[in-house]
């Protein structure tokens, strides 16, 4: 266990961090471009300490053997368990790929300690093939069979079925199965599942994390964003500087400070999909700053085993069936469009009920915003110091004279009063004021001046050049329930994975029964149960069943 305390000017992070690893299993090992890879995973502790905090986020990527990322996503971890799906891009060429999984904390160590699962992907029409090099070196992988578990039994009511028959599956535990184990179950064509080999890298847990070179903090609360603030001219780190982050449309901001190396860290909400973020640094006299954001994904090179892409005769038949079924599925699938979150103008801001609200439509038109502050009896005024304008609340509270107020436009922090006051008044709907010290994180503000534009477009002004907009991908949301019968009377059964459940639950007796319909595609299928134990790795048990075509 590593006990670490990190002190920044505006934040303090203290944690006990485990030496971590990831176990992951998928519903198949062969896919068609455009399909979803279904997975189940466990974040494990590689030391003997139990009372340690574990990451709440796992990162899963589809990569080439050379390490080039094809796609990837972040997934929520609950009680060390995670599940989800990752869609293969339609343009992905035929070849061998890897599903790489790790946590942000693991990025402080070697890429050898990430989890890698070998996959075969088939593109139905592109002739290009991602050819392997038939190498088996680089990070000294071992080929090892998964251990067969004798603690869990799996049986079916028959050994062969006709298309459309009901399949009854009985699962029972001998009592030796660890209650903390995660059990997944899949039914898929035999040639689409790799049963007899896996790539394993044996590691020394004590060498995983180097405390002398920590760059990535554990994600105990959820998705995080980190980066570095530099002087734009001399590229020197700017320490002790406030950084503001706004999720557009969220009516909230986050504030932190840079450490001695100019680095900053934000823990973000558990949002799904894409959201726009704006980050800005506080103004510093005669210093032009530049914000650099860390990549969410590990981009360090890897050199994984790269076998030649060869299909056996059974795999060729299975690949053809997978392509046919996927083509049929695409004809019937519903296309969903990810909607942008809407701003609810009636919902409360993060600061609650304002002390005062100035509705500009209730007053005669004035040429500038500054005129409203100077001509109306407001609790805040515009003052000028050393040639720069700033806002100041006038109150008996001493803190209000010590700390600068937080200035917002559409809930985005802007530290430049001159830029704010240059906004045309006709574009502003209201101004909300908080006439009291306000604490955000470990930062104290001398009140809040919040401008809300009519169209929520920042009143057309250019936000500070020291800030940056980014289109940020939060968590991935798998919109597919555990795969079972997903077809109706007017829809063909084109399942490639006949059944997938990433988390099988046993009753008090250690038993459960599952029912499903036999597929229309005939052939030999494997019913595979995998047990992921937080201490013992992955064990599996399977049986084969035959599906006969309809007569």
C-alpha cells in the first residue's frame, strides 16, 4: 500500500492507494467491424491490504499490436466491478487487435502491467488486412491456459437443439466459490471464442508504482481531468495559480490551484457522452499563460505479440455467419442520436438564491453595462486600479474587502472585468449578485457577480485567450441490455452472441437457472462461464452444444 498526501495551494488530496491490476473478459474474441464488444471487468488489489481506496474508473481501449488506438472509453467501477460495451468503428480493417484496460493510477507504472485481450476483427468488404509480424517478444508475455474451475458447474437440459427451441441452463456452486467473485456467461459460436490460450504478463507488484514520479492521481470520485499551466513565453510552470473549469450548461464551476510543478487536477461529475468544457487561468500581471490538458488515454508505445492473421476453416465459416448476421442486424437496428444537454433557465445556480437580481428589461436602456453599476443603487460597484477595472462589493463584512469576487458569464468564470463590461447590455438578461463571502473548493471569493445572457452564448464576447474550450468525452453508456432474445415475429434472429450476462447472480443455495431461445444459425456453440476472482485471477468452465437448422 502507498500512502500519499499531495498539498496544493488551493487543494489537498490525501489517499491510501492500492497497487492495482485489471481482469477483463469479453463475450467473444471474434467480431465484425461495427459490432459492440461486450465486456466484464474487475479492478483488483495487488497487495495484502484491504482498507484501501480503489479507482472508480476503468479505461478500455481497442488498439493495434503496435499500440495505435482505434477507439476507447471510460467506464464506471462500482465495488471494484465494471461492465460495458465498446463499439468497433465501421472502418476498422480486418486483423488482430487488443482490448487494453487499465486505471488512471496504473499509468504511473509500466504498460506491461495493463490487461490485454487478443481479438480478431473482420471487415466484410475492405481488402486491406492488418498483417501481423508473427512476433512473440516485447514485454515478455507468456501463453497460458485459463484455469478450469471445479467450484461451479454448468449443465443444459439437452446437448443439441433445433432453431427456436428453449435452452435451459442450470448453474450451481459447490460452496467453495468466493462470494466476491464476478461470474459472466456467454453463448456464442465455438470458433468465435478463444478457450485455450491467453497472453499473461507476470509482474512484481512492488515495481508497479514509483512514488518519486507520480503524474496521475487515482480516480476515487469519478472521471478526472488534469493538466499543466505554463508561461506562454518562457514555458516555465506557473505555480499557485487558480484554474477555473466550467461544464457548459451545468450552472456550476470548479476551482483548483496549480502545484509547484504547475499541474492541476479536477474530479468531474459522472456524466455520460460528450460535453463542452471551458478552462481558464486567473489573470497575472504581464504573464500570458497557456493551459495543457493531459490525454485521457495512455499514449506510451507498446509492442504486443503480433501473430499473423490466419483463420482456420471453422473460423472462416463462423466469420461468414457473423458478417451475414451483422448485416441483417444493421437493416433492423434503430439509429439513436446523442442529444446535447439543455440549459434549464429556471433551475438554481450552484450558488443558490442570489442576494440581489438585476433584470435589465426593468430599466431604461443605458449605453454600457458599467453604467448600470454606477447609476443604480447596487451593492457592487466598478472601480479602477492601476488602469484595470474590477468589481467590488461594499459591505461591513471584512472578507469582502480582502478577496476578489467571482465573476461569471453564463456560469463560466472570467477574470477580466474589462472584457465583461464590454458586452452589449441588450444581450444580457439579468445580473445575479451574492453579497457574502463564497467558498468554492478551498478558494474564498468576495461575493459573486453573475451575468446571464439572453441566448446563453456568452453575449457574443471572446472568452479569455488564457482559457481553452475542449470537447470532452465523459463516461461511456452501454445502451444494450444483457443479450437475450432481441427479435420479434417480424424480425429475423441475427444474434452473433446468443446470450451475454456480465454479472450472473446465484441464489442463497448457490444456484440459478437461465432460459434462452436457440439461434437460427446452425453450428457448434460454446456456453462459457468465467469466474473473475479478486485474488486468484480468471477461471472458466464451458460446455458445447449443437444447434440444428430448422427442418
